C-alpha cells in the first residue's frame, strides 16, 4: 500500500464482509508524542480463537477466489517496520477490534494519504453500514458518521454520484484544519 | 459552488442535489442505469482502484451519464488489477483489466457511450470454477 488511507480502506472491507452494522474508525495522530494510532472496531460476526491465531498469516483467507489474504499482514508489516505495534482481538458474535500503531518519525512510515477520499468512499459505498469516524490530532478532533450525513441529506441516496464529492469536501475541509 | 464545511452546509445543498437527481432519474428505472463495480480488495486497492473509482464517480457525474458505481471484492483477477465490471442496460456484464484513469476514460467514451468494444476485456469462459 502506498499510504495509510489505503490501508484504512482495505481493512474496513474486512468489517464489511463480516456483516458489521457499525464500523468505528478512530485515527489518533500525535506528531509531538510521535505516534499514529489506527483503531478499526466493528460489530460484525467476529472470529473464533483458532481463526484469530491464523489471521496474520498471509495464507489465511475466507475468500474462495484466491488462496492468499494480504490485507492484515501488509498492515502489520507496515506498522512494525516503523517500530510500531499491531494487535487484533475478536469475539464471535460480538465483533472485532484491530489496532495498528505507527511511529511517524520513522523513515519507513507511510504518509497519511487521502483520508477524506477514503472515508467518503466508505460512507457513500455502504449506506446500510453506519461508519463512525473520529480523527484526533494535537489541534483538535473531527467526528462524522453515516447517520449524521444521512440525516443532513435526508431522502437523497448516499451512493448517488453527486453526493460523493460533497461528502468528500465536507470531510476534507474539516481534516485540513486539524 | 459554495464550500461544504459542515453538516448544515450539506443540508443546504440538499435541495439542489435533489433537483439534480430528479431531473436525471426521470423515466430511468434501475435496469436502465449503467452499473459499474470496482474491485476493491487488497489487490485492487494496492494497484490504484481508489483513484479509478473516484475518477469514474466524478467523470460520469460531469459527463451526465446515469450510472451507479459500487465497490466489490476481489474477482480473482489479481494479476490484472485494477479491474472493473461494467454492465450496460440490457447487456451482459463485461470485466475490464488494468484499468487506470486513461483506460477508464476510454471505457466511458467508447464502451459506455457508443457501445464499442475496447481492449482490455477479460474474457469470461465459464461462470464459476465448478460450473464450466
């Protein structure tokens, strides 16, 4: 992956496939204390202990179209390359929480990338899932959720192509201030 | 265009948005829409599927084509990512491989608008591996 936002987009698909109704994406960027923490928490079907142990193995996947699953291993590798950490915890029927911590001063740390685009794509592509997004920096916090956006545009379908640019702009202008 | 900075701004845009959609959707049933699926699994995203998807949403809107662009998982053509599936009204879906923004532009202009075949189609010769 070229940047962190692509990892977010990729990792969130796992929650979508796990039939989550609520997906919380929390990004805490603190350059003073030198860390970026990404937490993706869903209420999907979760994984049992056995599968959880194997999930960081690139040769573990639930799909049938191919035999490798690289989303989680790549994120883990990129986090650990910077001296950061990776953890994943899950309970069947309850959901999964994934945490990746990056050290931004490390030369191997990926740039943040187009976070606004990623969040807007997720929100507009899956109107039935409530994405709760929270981005925190030293300067402040920005939160947005599918629920709030649906409320604001009530009646207009989220996956109409004219909605996406507006949602992206809304998120981008707020993130730019952080 | 006014800048959208808050949910209130978004709410204000709603009326214009609704009018625009109503205008476009007049007499357009779902089966008359162009349906595009962008493969957005790890392989697709790593190869640039996000850029292609954003390009498609923006350009189809600008060029006034009634289309629904959605995400899908890996179709098993990891070697040819980014891949997109285009379903024109009353036609079988076609999968295109190695789609960058340039290719996407060609697909819009030639395949979607004129129905001409464009290079880069991944031939489908069976429906699934168990159903040859």
